[in-house]
C-alpha cells in the first residue's frame, strides 16, 4: 500500500462500479470542488457546478478505464481538482490556485484537428442511436450551453437534480455504446 491507503481503498470501491460508492464520492466532492473553483477561479455557482460535472465525467472514465491506479501519488480529491484545473486551462482560463493545490500530472488533453473531427463524427453517430430524449438533453447542455434550470424548463422536467441524473444516465449510455464499438 502506498502513502494514500484510504484513497486507494476508495478507488477500488469506485472501480468496482458501485453506485453507492460513486454517489458518496460525488456528494463528498461536490461542495469543496465548487467552493474551491468559485474562490480560486472566480467562477459563478452555476459555472462551478458545470465544471464539476464535466470533471466528474473525465474522472469516472479514468477510474473505470484504470488510468488511475494504486499506488496513488495524491489523494482522489487532489486528482479531481487537478482535472478541473486542466479543463479550465484548456479553455484558456487561469486561476489563483498554485499555492493551494500541488500540481497533478494528468495526460495532456491536446488533440489534433483530425482526432477531434473523428470524435465529433462518432458523437454524432452515437447521438443518433441514443434515443430522442437523451439526444435532446445532451444537445441542450453541450451544444447550446443551457444551464440545468433552462434544460428542465425546456424539456418540462420537474427540477435541476432530475436533469443532472438524466444527463449522467445519458452519458453512461453513450459510454456503453462506445465500449460496444471497441
């Protein structure tokens, strides 16, 4: 066991795919993540929430694909925050976090135009297979940039929490379709 035994134990739970483990991790990380990025990157609450969701998707993919493995060199929280920082950097945004969080080495996310075009084509094909309700929801969130409240109103969904859950489920379906392709 490495220096981060507790984090490694939690990572094993997450890698098992346990919904309870994922829900607990999500709840534990949401508030500290949002507060950190609201303070250090001057994000608004909705923007920090969206960054958290985008970061969790990347984190989820990395955990299930075993890109993150023991022995860990940082806590899961530090790793998650590092992904968030890199997402903002990719967008050309900076924050005041260098003194507060240690640097985390994460694979570079820069892709060639050809790779992005191929991925965009794959996403278009998957959106065609995922079902109309999921397609509409994901298009509103990712292509039109709607906030969760606006998506709820547009699709006549009861509340933002339900939209987030459906978005998570739709992205999960897309990942499963992608895995079936490979």
